[in-house]
């Protein structure tokens, strides 16, 4: 038994508002996680503090969202990236989100095309089968009429 394919609706279209909503969700996630930070490491306190000062001069800021580790031979801290670096990161994220959204739409569009193709093929096949069945019935009726003409009903005297 085959499953009858019926398409309902149409594939989604590109909506700028949906894209912006998705991008905003990723922006929020970026800002709320350590993606907006970079980790500063140092094996000795002097190197660690020097890196902190250098990066602070480049616009990085020390964050209190994550702990600073001052374990011997393992100093590290998170620093929030400067706004310009964050904007560059967010631009990359925006492109990735847009590409993913467009890919989803293209895949959905392709799936609808395949389903419609299959639906139309099934309908044509069903139509052809009906034509063949009707032709066979007609042919059988013609043959039966010819047979009835050749062989009249048997008459048996009583």
C-alpha cells in the first residue's frame, strides 16, 4: 500500500524580522556567555599582571562574571573584549545565522518541490491506471457483445 502525498500550505519565505529575531537571540547569548571574553593566562604573577595591563590598554576590561585564578604557576582571568572586537564577532555570528536561515529556507523549498513532484506523478499514474481500467472494461464489453452475437442463447425444445 502506498501513502498518498498531499501538500498543505507553501514553504516559508524569507522574513527579515525572523532573521533579526534569530540574530538578536545569538547576540544575547554572546553577551551572556564567555564568548564576549578572552582568557588571559600566565605562569608567573608578573607575566600575568603584565598581560592584564597590556590588554587593558588595548580596551579589554576585567570581568567579575568569572573567577580570577591566582594558583601558583596557573594564573588566569577573563577579560571582556573591546566593543570593536565584539562588533566584529557579532558580524560573523550574524552572517552565520543568516546563512543557516537561508539554508533552512532553501531545504524546505526543495522539500516542497519534491513533494509536489511526487504528488503530481502519483496523480498522473492514478489517471493512467483509470484510463487502462476503463479501456479494459470497454474492450471486455465489446468482446462480450461479439461473443453473444456469435453464440445465441441455447434453445432447447421442451
